[in-house]
C-alpha cells in the first residue's frame, strides 16, 4: 500500500471531520475617488449667527474680588519680625535722605548777577567797540570749592596779546589778577578766544561765605595799550548763597 503525503493547507481551516476548508475571504475595498460631474455644482454659502437670531459673540464676565486666604497659609511666616525689619529699613532710608539734603544745603553756590553777554543782541557790537568781551561764563559747585569758568573773545589786533581777569571779594578794597590762557585753534581771522578759571574754597575756613559778592572785569593788553570789559561799568558779579 503506497503512502500518501499529507496535504499542506495554507490559509485554510479544518472542519469538524478534519478536512481542510477554505476560509471566507474578506472582500477588498479601495478608496473611492471623487468624480467630477459635468453638471453644475452647488455653491457654498456662509451664514452668520445673527441671521438666525443668535449672538455673534459670547461674553463671559469674571468678577474679581479679594481672595479669601486662610490664616494657616501664613502660619510659617514670622510677620512681626518682617514688619520690624521693613520699618527699620524705611527709617534708615529716611535718615540717609535727610543727611543728603542737609549736606546739599551746606554747599555754597554762586549765582550770577548779570546777563551772559553772548545772549545779547549787541554782543558783537560790544566786541568791536571794546576790542574784548566776556562771551560765556558758568559755575561748578563742589563740596568745598566753587569755580567760575570764563570764555573771553578779543579782536585779533596783533599776534602778541595778553588777557587777564581782575577780581575782588571785598568790593574792590583789594583785588587780584589772574592770567587767561589762549584757547587752541580758536582764531577765525578777526578774533581769538581765551579762557580763565577762578577757584574759591568754601569750607569752614574758606574764602567765601553766604551773602558775599565776587566781582571781576577783563583786561586785554596788546601793542602797549589796554582795553577793558567791565560789563558797561557794572562789572560781572556773583552772589554767594546756600
């Protein structure tokens, strides 16, 4: 009796009698593609909510209030110490501000008692007639010193020229002369500029006190002649004050 090889069943199921039965195959499906119809297509339309009696927007109002924080949330904080420290800090800052204001009020200042000539309409007329005139003047105030800075304009009458400032602190009972220095590259053909700085101590043993006046005039020497600018006879004066 010849032998029979068993039948191999792939993708087959056995029935109750041991026979190979082909299983049911699921019907395959494919993605449907859209078809373009030659007929007229329906146009899309947009409708807004208010066309149907509805609101266009929905507003939610959120009412805020003081949050109710339980006291247990602060149980780990040392409130009293923190408040004491903050109070001390505020007091320290207040004291520092008071000390600063007091120190500022003790700084002696010089206030000009004249109008700066360069701002006047006749400035260049004064330069031509006097041959010399104060152009600009400003003051720097330090804690123990005050300085007056002057820029002086002179007519270029000769190459050799000298400019000085004569000043007084006691209404011309005594005076001092201070030489001015040429400002480099200031020559414009018809004029030159010179600068000078008057310095005064303002500490407890200083030269100036409140209510005192500092006055000065300018002398221009050239070719053996002197030309003066004394602010048309009034001199240039500063009043000392705190």
